[in-house]
C-alpha cells in the first residue's frame, strides 16, 4: 500500500481536496493498490473555475504564436518522459507497453498538431452592401472549458482536450476517470513545466456524478467537451440544456466491420482483429460486429480464430504482450454477462469465452480473446457496446443486407468496409450511418480529420480544424466609415 497521497492540481497548485477524500488506484493485472489520489468536491470545482476565469483573461491576450510555443514545449516534455508516462498507463490501466508507447506518442502529437495549425487560423473580412462598410468575423476564446475524459485512453484524451482548449486562449478544468487519474495528473505536471500559467489548468479527480455535474452547472463554464458513456453524456446534455451552453459529446460505438468476398481476406482479417483488440477491445471505434459475405464466411472466420488464438496474453509490461487485462472487475463482469447472454440465445463460441487461469492469471481481470458465431441479431453482443475482447461474426448475402445489418444500431461512430469494388465502396460510404467510414484500412482516426458520431454516439467531435472550431465563438463586427 502506498504511504503517500498524490495531490490534485487545483487552480495551478498541488493540494489535497478540501474534503480530504482519497481514492485508491488499482493495477488491473495484479489487483495491487499502486497509488492513493486526493479527490475533489463541489467546493474545489468552484475554486478551480474561479481561478480559471482570472487566469484566462491574461492568457487570451497572449498572441497565438506564444500559446503555440507553450504547447510545443509540452509536446517535447511528453516525448522526454515517454517511458515514465507509458509505465503509468501500464500500471493504472493494464495497457500493453507497445500500445502505451503509442498513446504517449498520440498525446505529444495532439499538442504538436494544434500548436502547428493555430497560427494559420484567422478571422474573415466580408464585404457589405455599401462600399464604405465591411464586416469582420472574429474567432474568440469561449473562456473556461470543462473537459471530462474516460479511462480507456487517459493520457491521449487529456491532451486531446487540453491542447485545443489552451491554444485557442481558453482555460480548462479536466475531470479524469476514477480508474485512471494518474495519467492526467502526470501531463498536468508537464504542462506546468512547459509554462502553462498558474490557474489556467486544473485536474480534479473524483466521482463523475459530483465533479462532472458541478462543472456543467457552474455559471462560468462556457463549453463542455466529454468523451465517455452514453449515460454520462445524457446527464451532461440535460444539465447543459438548462444553461444553454455548447457541448461536444463523443460517446459509445458499435462499429460494423464489413467484408465482401472480393476483399483481400488476409488484410481484412488482420484489420478485423487489430480493430477489435486495440486496448483489449476497450475503444469506442473498435470493431464490435464483423459481417462477412456468406461465400467466404467459413474461411474468414477460421482466419480470425487463428489470429485470436495466437495472441499473447499476459503481463502488460512485457514487450511480447498483445492483450492485457480488462480495466476493472466491473468491466470483466460485464463482458461475461454479454457473452453468457449470447450463448444462452444460441451463439457458438469459436474460440475463447472464458477467463484464463493459473499463475499470474489467478489475480487480475483477464478474459481470453473470444470469437462468437451463430449470433442472433437481438443478442446483447450485437446490440450493446461490449468494450472488451469479444467479436461476433455474422454472415450476410449482398450489399443491401450488409448495409441494413450495419445500420441496425442506435450508435453511429465508426464503420469499416473491405472490398475491391470501387463503386460498391462509394455507394456504401454514403449508405453507412456513421460519422466516419474506413475503406480497406483499419483505424484509428487521424489528427487532421474530424472524429464525430451520429445517433447515440454523440454530437460535436474532435480533431482537425473542425474540432478546433468548437473551442471558439464567432463575433461579427460591422464597420462603416466615411467614403470621402
């Protein structure tokens, strides 16, 4: 048991939460308590936001190039401390070290990307009806942003929120997930070293129902950006509606992965497994449903099963490990519930479907990579977000049925399509009901794109110039002058 408590970052100062509460952070591979972290309460939210209001006024007057320089320094510091940050991800989330290093790289990349494009972002001058008048369309910071992040990519998503917020002249209060606060606290430490002014950034671990609600209801918060569950997104949207403030919600997903008989089956099978097993299936863009044209169904299912069975499960700190534990016992139990319901409804377990046991697997939250066939369409495994290493595979006959199956969901975040028929790919890219479509390639999304969902996958979005626009408001200034 750790004998010290990690402080939170409150208004630019490291301190204990005013209520004295502490959370214990568990390593999901060993069930060992690896840290004790101070947690915030309503009063801490009020203090953090009040200080953010003060600090933001000065920060907004810093030229864009000056703000960008701070973000470039932060990216350099993230790269300098890459090994330490990857170790934190391995310990608090159970993420395999190879994937943890990639996440650290993504965090640095977000800082570099937004710092790189901000100086290209200007206003507009528009002509009016009179030759001695014009309109200036300005882009100005919102003020104070609330950023609420989940546990599955805790470092990258912290950077994905704070980088665009800070570079556009805002202050930000981050609320990390209860399971994984150490990553956000670590990047906050580097942000201070990079020169982020005191008070401009706070990181407040704690319960979502307390901290998240207090942030959304605070009258000084001007924008809420959140990545997480549909349940939490609904709560935020309800609270934000009372105050009429903008929100960006990137919620769950149930991505279909569609394979036609004319596809490169080896490439498609590799991508189907990679997009399912990234972060042990704990990703909103993960392949949650694989649909395969009937003529190649058995062959393709066998290829996927072989790939899953060859995956190395084990110590996430080991360089050879490809799949670590689930993030928590609750997450493990949810996966078992969904697989059990599928089997009860007639699904067949092709491979996996159980916890590994013996040795290191006697502790921690492990589940074997699992492939299910003969799945009924109303089964929870095809309707609910599984968020784990479980992949149902379903046969289809023809393009029309593939589209109907893929769109049979309340979600609409990502879709994957493998075919060598260009016309079909274009037709389906229009027909698939999702915010992004990947054709003959897997994910993840690129930083210069736009990552947003349809349906219960959310509204708003992240990345690129379109994501950056969400952190600013527009002001129209009409000017007239004498023509003489």
